[in-house]
């Protein structure tokens, strides 16, 4: 190998190694330590640790609250895919079909504004909206003759999780729409012009032009959305803290409650390991599907 090539490779490694060291220290090492902690019965306040092997994982498999939390995460992911991926893509295509540039900019801003609000603030806002006595939602239902539908949205097991998911979709919908709008803007206008000359209508243009050409962004949003759905935490803690009767627990909040409320950090570490494995599997599967489709197309 030429000396110059060796020098260039060494220079490249010199730049990469510090970043790699940081990743190892702050990402991979904590992952290994977390798995180690998950094999212990650990009281963090007294400092006592007892090796229990895979007992925490066996306990997790028989924990009905964990499976209920897992189901809530799955529901969250399914709804998020419907709204924040496919729904956002359709809305972005509609926005970009508006001819006036100033209206396109205004619509992008209008839909993006909720995403600029922090999850904590959005959760508190919807906590007030869902308030059963003076909340605007029940007040609106009563004013429009639909008072029979008014209820304690966050105080009932049947509606608490759905109410939280609705808030989350409102908060994140605009961000996904903006990303898809950017992806659509990168499609050459000549392609749309050629499709229009061929007599292709707007619906067929969406399915045969827009959808295939934004597949990279669609794959990315699928991965980010599903991974985020299994890591959701803030909105649940702000609005219900997992109640009532653990009906709105997700894996993140059950992890927190197991560790910091019930002082069972070994069990909490086992939940964290499961969350990591799920999100890793989703990311790997999505990348494989995206790579395969890229080759096919």
C-alpha cells in the first residue's frame, strides 16, 4: 500500500477515534452496565446488591402491568404511523400542491406551531382541555348537543390512553408534515410537468410520483416514529402518571415507577433492556426493508 494512502487512512482514523471513544464510553458501556444491573436485586438507597441471574426477566414475563404497558406502546406506534407518517405525507402533498408560495409558507407554519411547544406544556394544556367539569372539550360537547359523550377523559381506564395519544399526535403531526414537505420540494418539477402532460390526475401523481420519490423520508419517519412510540414518557407522566389503575402505563413510565417509586432498580434495568432490544430490532428491520426497496427500485 502506498505511503500516502497509509497516511490518509491514519489521518482519517485520528479524527474518528475520539468520537468513537465517546460513543463507547457514553452509549455502549452504559448498555453493558444496564444489562449487568438487570441481573441484580438492587436497593439503590441502601446500596445492597444481590445477584439474581435472569429472575428479573422471568418476573417481567409474568407481570400483567408490563404487558399492558407494552400493549399501550404498540397502540401508540400504530396510531403514530397512521397519523405522523401516512397522514402527514398526504397533508404535505396537499400543502405543496397549493400554487401560491405565501399560502404554502403560511400553512407550513400553522401546522408546525404545535411541534414548537414542549411536550410538558402540551401535556398540561390538554390536561386542562380534558378537565371534566370546566374543560373546553366537554363544554363544546354539551354546547353542541353531544353532552352524552362528555366524560372524565383522563380519569377512566377506557379513555385515558386514547386521550394521551390524541394529544401526542396533535403535538407531533406538524413536524412530520414539514419533513415530508421538504422531501416533496426536492422532487424535480420536470417530473410533475411530464406527468401532467401525460394526463395524470393529482391522485395518480401522488401514488405514482410523490410516494415513490419520498420513500427514503418515509422509511426514516417510520423508523423514528415507531422507535419514539416505544420510548414515550413525558406526556404520560404529565397527564396521568400511568393511571388510573395503571391503564395508561407505557414501558417508560413503568420503568420509572419500578425504579424510583418501588425501589426495584434491577427490575427497572430489565425493562430498559427490553425497550432497547425492541427499538434496536425495529431500526434494523426498517433499514433492511429500506435497503431492499432501494435495490428493487
